[in-house]
C-alpha cells in the first residue's frame, strides 16, 4: 500500500485494452530506468527524452492532466540542464532540494550525529537517516546494490533504479510457471518500495518552488510523483496467478 494520496487518480477510467502483464512490467521498468537516470544527473538521457517527447508521451497516458509544456524541448540546451540539475540536487545552496528521503523526514532518526555544516545534529532531515536504513533492508532482500544515487540508499535515483530492476525481472518471469514464489516476492518488494515514496509529495512541492524559471525538473518531478502514485494504485500486481498445483492465489 502506497503512502501517496491517490485522490487525483480516482476519477480516471482504466485503459480499454490493457497490455499483457509482461509488456506492462517491461514498460514500467523502462520508465523507472529513465527516471533513475534523470535524477542521477544523466543529462544526455534527459535531453534525449525531452527532444523526442518521451516525458510528454508518458504524461499523456497517465490518468491525470499534467502540464507537458516544460517536458518538451526541440533543441535542449544540455549545459543549461546541467546547471539546473546541479543547482537543485547537487550543490547545497539557495535552490538546493535534497534528492533523498531522509532530507524530507519530519522526525530525526533515533541515533544520528552530524558534523555537516548543512545539518544540525538532533534535527530531522539528516543524511543517511532512518529512510536510508529502510531502503537498505529492501535492497538486501533482493540482493540489489544500486549504481545510481551517489551511494545514498534513499536517493530518489537509487529507489527508481531498484523499481526498474524489479519491474524488468517481473517481465522476464511473468510467463514462467515455476516462478510463482519469486514473482510474489518481487511484487511485495515493489509495493514496499512504493510505500516508502510518499516523501515524493514534499519533494515535488519543494522542486516546484525552486525551479521557477525553466521548470524542466519541476515538470519531470511532478511526472515522477504522479507516475509512482499511479503505479502504487494500478501498476503493481496484487496477486500472482496460481500454478496447477496451487489452490489459492498468492497475494501481497
């Protein structure tokens, strides 16, 4: 169950012709991989996705009206995108928004000390707080080590990379009748990961407040928050089909 508020999705009707489970899982995986690259500062991929309307096309199929104007650039300025990314997510300064869950926590972790000039010990919002520990536990269950996110387990890029890997593994196993238990674990991990991403609501609001000129990353962040809210409600499988030997479905 996701911590997102799905109220703005409730009025939407499901697509008339749903793709099969494997195709849908693969598409979800590719989307998460693109979002992971975006929030990891892979500006080449961001520029390409802007130029070929990938972000806008994704926004168009979600059951919410999103402003796609910031998501389309015929000739993206990669230098400007890099500066915008760094100002928002890399260099602590006037427009910095922490791209990791611990930075948006409202309560301090139980055991944490910091000598960082950007954080006061005993306050919430510390680096590598409790949300990072929770994500590390999920990675350990899956035997996963994120390559993205600067080694910060609850970095949004690492979380999206993990979701992408889970979805692509789901796509590979969907038609395997011997993989029922493995698929159940994958679905549980997906649901558990999405349940940790409620902080994207605060993150999206903070990025929108700081990215007020070009608005590219504000638009992408809004898209990412909306996509994960949709995925938590409609994307993750709630039950795994049984094999001939099973009598009950395996649910999360």
